[in-house]
């Protein structure tokens, strides 16, 4: 477990920055080991499980004009209060008042086409989760960076549920339970190297913690 945690921290550091430039002579492996040990000392409050209703969307849902209206993106809105009322409003008017924390968006191929973050900001603010058959790497990175629990690569997921079904999804393990139909499925959970990002609420929270731990280990 410790070795897996170390590798996850090292991969994440190397993915997000050029660690050698940041740390000078200190290697990414050495820093990752210190940060991993520090991070493991304190448990963060984060629930990997979403329990709520299913909201089914189809294939090829664009971000602009599908997830949120084009003007929200073009105006570069980032305040959840300004975005939430417009989430999925073009397909489900008043969606933000109908959904509840714990609900899960289930979609098909090419969800959220266009690398934009506004829709994911709104989904996170509402306490939602997302499963889809596929989404682009850039869209996936935006969603994870915002701190939205998301599983992609869920082949055939549209056939597992209907809108309104009660679901229980573990985003860490990939376990999917449809309570309404009494059926269970298993998908790939969030990669270990990205789990810390989600548990800290996204890239901003993860970086703030990383910077704090980095300064701490340098003082030792």
C-alpha cells in the first residue's frame, strides 16, 4: 500500500509539473515519498460514494449548448452561483431545482465535447457525480481538476439504468449498484494517481496542500 501511494504521488507530481525544475537537485521520487508519508498521516473527509437518482443523457452532448448555454462559456463565468441555474437548462429546464446532492449524471459517448470547465463547476456545486462511456482527455482533465467525481470508459452504461432510477456509485472502486433494478456492475474506478486531487476538492486544493507539505518537509 505504501509503495502504491508513493508511485501515485510521484506520477501525479510528474504529470502536473516538471518536478526537477521546481525542486532543483531534489528528485521527484524523494519529494513524493516525503509528501506521501505526510499526507497519509491525516485522513481527509471525502465521500467516494454517491447515492441518488439517475439522470440519463445520450451521446455526443456538447459542453456549449448541451451542458451549459454558450453565453456562460463565452462570458467565462466561474462563479457557481451564476452557472448552476443554467446547468442542462436547454434539455431539462429547471434541472438545478430538480436534482439533489448525490444524484448521478449518466451519459454516452463523447460527453462534454469541448474542453470547458463551467458545467463541471456547476455539477460539483450541486454535489453530483458523472459516469459516461467516453469523454475527451481535455474534458476529463477539466472535470477532475474542478474536483468532480467522474468515471469514463463505462462501456454500455446507458443500458444499465433509466432516468429516475436510484443508484449507488463508488467512484473509488468503480462499483455501480442500481437499487431500482437490483443490478450491479463494475467499472474502472478513479486512477490512484488522481484520487488525491479529488479528495482535496480539485487541483487548487491539491496544490495548496502540496505546497504546504513541501514547505513543511523542507523545514525538517
